[in-house]
C-alpha cells in the first residue's frame, strides 16, 4: 500500500465532524479522513472542479461517507451525480444520516448507495461502525460483514 | 378333285418342259461346238483342238446340270468319232490311240461337269439360304409393325379413355391409372400408388369391392358392378365398373378395371324415384310439419343429412319461422320443438329467403372437422340453404347440413333446389288450407260464442245463411225455421222500409256497413228492439258474397229511454237552471243569468233573487227590471218576506196590491201585479228568497208550479251556498298560500344557513387537516433536528469522560454518567415520537384481519419471554375484521404488552381478548387483572407520554396507548378504558367497517 487510501466525509455539522474525527482517531485512522462541508464541495472534490480545480483528481477516496442533510446540494443529489459520472459511478458511498426513515433508506438504495448508517447517539456505537466500514473499504475487498446499523 | 389333278398335271408338265429344254439345249450345244471345231479346223488348221467340245460340255452343264452335260459329252464323243476322227489332233497332240484320246476327252469332260455341278449346287444352296434369310427378315419386320400398331392402339385407348382405367397388383395396390382415373379420384399417380383400392370404399361397400377383386383374381370376374367411392375432396361418386385379371404368360399378375362415373345418372335416377312418390305423399298430408317430415325423408335419401330444417314464412307474424327442425344428437335424429330451437332463425336463412340458394362447402381438411357441442349435437360445416318457391314467390327456406366438410357440391345444391321447387306448391297448399281451417275455426268460435245475435244473409233477397244461438233466442225461431226465412220477414213491419233503404245503399256500395236501431217481430208476434250493425262482405272479385248482421237486444233500454224522455221534458227547465248555475263568474252575474232563465221559463215580467243578511234581505240579482229601481235592502219582517221566511214554503200572491197598503217595494209603480216566491234553503237554513213577478193578474199558479219553483229555488240556493263556500275556500287558500310562502322563506333561510354551516365545517376540517399535517411535519422534523445536538451532547460527554475522567472526582464522573444516560433516554423518546408520527403518515390497506390469531401469536411470544410466569390467557376465536394488518398488530401488541406488563406482580395473572356485540357495532377489548388505574385519570391514559405509574414500578415511555389510539382513530374507531386500582383494567376499541 504505497499511497495511503483515504475516506471522504461530507458533513456540514462541525460537532459531527469533530466526533467523526475522534472516532477515526480511535480507530488509528486519523490521517485517512478528509472532510468537505457541503454537497457542492463534495462534487468539486470528486470531479476536480471549482475550488478543487487544482486538486489532483486522479486520486479518488476509497469511500465516501455522505450525510443526507447538506447545504446547497443534499445527499441524494450528490449521490445521483456521483453515480451518473463514469469515473465515480463505482465509488463506494455510505449514507450517514440521523434519519431512520424507511423512505430515506429506500431512496438511498434506489440511487445506489452501498450502505446506510444511522448516526448513533451513542459514541461507542459510532466507533464500532467506523471500524467496520473502514475495514471493509479502506483495507478490505468491499464486502461488508453482516449487520451494519 | 378334277381340278386338282389338272393343276398337278400342269405342274409336272412345267417341270417336264424345263427338264426337256435342258436336254434340248444339251443337244443344241453340240452343234455350235462341232461348227466351231470345223471352223477352227478349216481356218486355223487347228486339228488337235478339243476346246470347242469342252466349251460345249461346260455350257451344257452350266445350263442344265450334270445330266445334260454328260449327254453333250457323249454326243460329242459319238459324233466326233465319226466326223473328225483324226484323234491325233487331240489336245495333247501326242500320238495316242483313239480310245485313249476318247477317254481323255471323257475324263476331261467329267472333270468339267463335276466342277461345274459342284459350283452350281453350292450357289443354289447359298441362294436358298439368302432367300430364307430375306424371308425371315421380312417376316420379322411385319411382326414388328403389327406390334407397334397394337401398342399405340392400346396406349391411346388407355390414355384418352374417358372412363377411368386402372390396374391393381395382387395386393390390391394401384399400379397404373389413366388421367381420367386420376381426375376422378383427385389423387396424383404417385399418391395413388401408395394406396389400396379399399381406401376409396365406405365400410359397407368395401366387402363388395373385395369380393369382386377376389373374383378377378380367380379369373371369373362378373361382367360389371356398381360401387360408390369417396374422392380425395370427400365427394361421393357412383361408379359403374367392369374389370378382369391381367395375365402374363397364363399367370394372373394383377387386375385391371374400367370405371365409368355414373354419379349424375344415379343421382337423377334417385331424384326421379324420390320425386315420383313425393307428390303423392305430400298430397295426403295436411300439416306443414307432416309435409316437412316427408321432405326430410326424401332429402335423407338424396343427400344423407345430419341436420335438416324447414322454415316457412308465416303470414301471421310476418317472418320466417321453424316448421320442422331436425338435428342429430349422439347419432340419433331428433326433432327439435320450435320453442327449444336456437332463438331466431339464422340470418343466413333470411338472406337465402331474400337472395336465393346458398351452398356452404368448406374445402375438406384432414383433421376431423366435427365440432361437438355441449349438448351432444354437432356443427354442420357443410350446409345447403335453398328458398322454397311457389309461383315465383319465396314462401320459405329449406336447409340440410352434414357434420363433415365437403359433403355437398353444386350438383347437390341444384338437386335440393329441384326438390324445394317440387315441394313449393304442396307446402303452399298445405299452408293455405291450414290458415283457412284456422280462420274458419276462429270465425266459428267468434260467431257462436259472441254475446251478440248474429246472422249471415244472402246479399240479394236477404235469405238467412247462418244464424247463431243468440239470434235464435232473440227472434224466438229455431235455427231450422230461420234458414227458410228472409231477414225482411223477421223485421218489424214499421222498420222494413228503412231497413230496405239501408240494404240498398249497402249493395250499391255507398256504405260498407250501417247501424240502425230496429225492431224484430218475434215468432210470438211480440216486438223486440235491437241495435243492429250490418256489414257487407265482398269476395276476391269485389262482388257481394254475403251480409253479416249483428244485433244487440235493446228492448229494456228503449223502455227506459221512453220513461226518461218524459222526465226530461219535465226537468228541462230545472236542468237549464242547473246548467246556468255553473261558472267562474261572480255570483251576481250568475244569478242574473238564472233570473233571466226563470223569467223566460215562466214568462213573467221580473224575477228577483235576494239573500238574507242579518235582519235584512239584500238584492242579489234581478231580471226584467233595472236594479236601480229596486231597494237594495228590505227588512225581513215585511209581510211578503216574513211569510216565506217564517213558514219556509213557497207562496203565491195573486194581487200584490191587496197584500198591504204600504208595500216595501213600489210594486204598482213598477207595474207588478202577481207574485210567486220560494225560500232559498240549504240544509233547512234559509239563505234568501227568489221571487217572480207577473205584470198581469195570474190566478192559475198551481201547487205543482209552486213545487217546481221551490225546486228551482233549491238549485239556486245550492249555487249560492257553493259560491260562498268557494269564496271562503279562496280566501283560506290565499291565507294558506301566504303561510306557505312564509314557510318557504324560512326553509330557504335554514337551507342557506345549513349550506354556510357545511362550508364552514368543510373549511374548518381543511384547516384542521392542514394544521394536523403541519403538526406531523413539525414533530417529524423536530425529532430529527433534536438528534443532532443530542448526538453532540452525548458524544462530547463521552469524550470528556474518556479523556478527563482522571481529573474528575467520583461525583464528577457520576454526573457525566447521568448526562450520558439522559442522552440515551432522550434518543429513545425521539424514537417513540417518530414512531408515533409515522403511524399517522403510513398508508393504510384494509383487508380481512384475524384479530384472534394476531392476539394468540402475540401472547405466545410474550409467554416465551417469561416462561416462568403463570398467566391464564383467554382469546375469543374467529374475530375477523377489515383493517390494516400491520397497524392492528402494533395496536394489539401494545395493549397485550401492557396487560402482560401490568399483571407482572399478580400471582395468577389473567389476560383476555374478546368482543362484545353492542348495538352500535362490535366492541373489542383486552382485559387484565393487573395493576389497574384510577378512573379519575381515564381521559389521560391515551395521551402521548402520559404515565400513571413510576418507571421504577413499571418501565415504559407512556407512548403505547397513544399509539393504540392513533391506530384505532385512523380506522375510524374509538378507544376507551375502564379500570380500578389493583383490580385490573379493560381497554376497549371499535373498528367500524
């Protein structure tokens, strides 16, 4: 593993970002987390446009953690565009939302999300989830072991 | 015999002659040889040459054979011996003695003769051989020519024969067939060669065909026989066949047959035979159905049908209707009764009736075309429809059908047309006879049974032709007596002239019928009045054929009429008054008319009608006088008035002047002398007075006249009373209408208010729905948005605890734990809230739900969670209700979970699920004997997050019953509970369907 693969977190809430960083840190993966703060920025990051125009786009994250409630473009819209783009259509996307609604889950599945994770209130649960996800896509082969929350 | 001898003699003579010539020639050859020798001897000095002699021998032998040769040689030898002698000049030239020379000559001659003879014989043999060969060749050529000719003859006979010619091998397979045969059967030669002759025969014909085949194989064929075969197209063909064995070198190798198509002949013969009896049979039947059966039989003979129908145009209902309809059910021909036949005649029959015959002949197919219908009948793919004609007019349709394809062809159609043509006349006759008979029966029934007296008459002379019993009864004569009489004889003498005139008009055609009231003179010379209608019946040519008179006895009526006439006369006046008292005009106008009538009727100077009003009588109307000259009001106590009013009887006053010195009216001025008056009485109550005044003294006013006047007065009284009533009613009506109008306005107001109210309710409902929706959306979004901060509180508290725990004392750590616990609690609460809001947003699908089964399942699960507990469960089985299964499960789960939870401290817990059949619909309940509740809080039970027990006592969030209520409300039902602390609780709900 010459170049370190990383995870892109799309999250507008600073508190949640901090908690996510902490969870990654606890998993010894603090340096693998890149955060963008809205949907538009996420797309710029992935497609190398706008503020990320100078950014080297050849390097895609190993996984995207995508919040649904986002300023500018919401999570569904980001997911739809990611799947529509040839380069990113196979990119693993995990929806990270505080909603546990059936509709949200179904819509995510329909748009091609790889997994759906409800943001747990319990921090320990979150750490466990992060560990499982990173094991799966950051180091593993993309097969998620059973029972993601 | 004699001749034969002659010819033999001639032959031998000819032989003899030719033989003789040879020998003469042999002698003759000697002479030239001697001459030549002599010439040679003299001219050439050739003494020795024997050459001429040898030449002579050679010639002679060549010409006549060895015998003449020898003769020549001998002659030469003899002659030369004498004449030339000089034998030394013999060819050798040597000096030989004469005998030797002679011998030499003879030997030489012999040699020549031998050689020539041998040569001759060889040549003759060769010639004979050549001749023989030539002869042979010739003969062969001749034979060949003969053979060719024969072959050609045969081939042409085979190929161009109009009859079918074919051969069969010993197995019965076809080997050859001529074009006619192929055309006849419809198969190609290649196909035919795969078939045996039996394939063409129907089962019954097959045995016959086999028999003939075997006869041929035994070389004893019958001269001919007839056979019916079926062609490839399914057409049946009658054949006239002669055949025999094919022999090759005396051995039978096959069978040939020549077949002539005699279908047409057979058919026409059958047709002729069938027709020959048809006419006779048809003439003996009287009903169309019987005729139909006969035609059906004939058609069966001719066409072999499976279905048959005869339809005739009915003159009664003007359409084609079934006469006979036969179909084959399960192989049996069955007549279908008209009312069981398929409704309506097929459109096809109608078409045929209008446009002419039709043949439905679908091409034959290999598959069995039979279509078996449910009732066992079959469809007929082959059908023929022909119209039945009578004198260029279609009177019906005949059809036959077959349950297989290709059963009929154009020829059959023609035959069927011929049959229907043949039957047309007979059917028409039968139908006409039937109609006639029916008419006659109908007429007879009508004639006899009608209530009126009827008779038929000769138009001229009026002799009775027929009378019905009623007529006999009316006239008093017997039927026999009447038939000898004329109409005139039974007519009353006074009516005879009128009757005669009417009859004259009738016969002249001025009228078609007439009606008169007349009298008959009965046998006992009494008279009876009748109302007679007389009608003339004309025949087809328009000539009068008979007259029908129909009479009703009106004797009683006549008597009544006479009585009436008298009373009519008497009451004419009253009637005219009564008629006058009808109308819409004001009562004054009406009464003026009445007064005029009365005045005219009695021929008086004036007529006055006054009405009682209080203590006076008011002038209502008057005739004959101007209203102005009369006093409008009179006191009732005047002498004239008081008598009428008090005694209530009509009065007659001959002299008004004598009545009083001071009369109420100035009668003398008005020129009124006599008076008659009557009270206007209604139900014995006086309402006024009618009076008539004569301008001259009248003495003879009788009691009857007074009575009549009273009757008139009564009518007038009634009219006035009626008018009053009418006026009152009119008033009442107006009042009523006013009331109705008011009422309607009120109703309209109410209606308007109602509509407004409904609108307001609708608006309010919509507002409420909107508010509810907003509330739901709010709850949803709050629940979600609350989570974010909560997550931060929880997350960072945990981070604090993780990283700074060492710096905190025990109290600090304890606080942190409490914060973390509170976060979890709140998370759960938010979950519940979301859950609750989701229930209201969820789509509902109503379908039958077995509540009993649901409850059983839930209780079984609960029992598994705490197997140690002793709980008596009682579920009423079979409670099924249309509802959303998912929601109902959640509701029941909550109720039963509660029951389970709140009975946790009971030693013997009881949980029951059941239904009470209430008048308003079934009420379901979950009952337990658990902790119960205080009824004071019963209305708070179902509120969200309401708890009646501490969490220590019974854990929970107080969301369960709120959930239940929401679910039941969504089904349009109601929830309530009854309980007592410590004694358990019952939770009720309804589910209106």
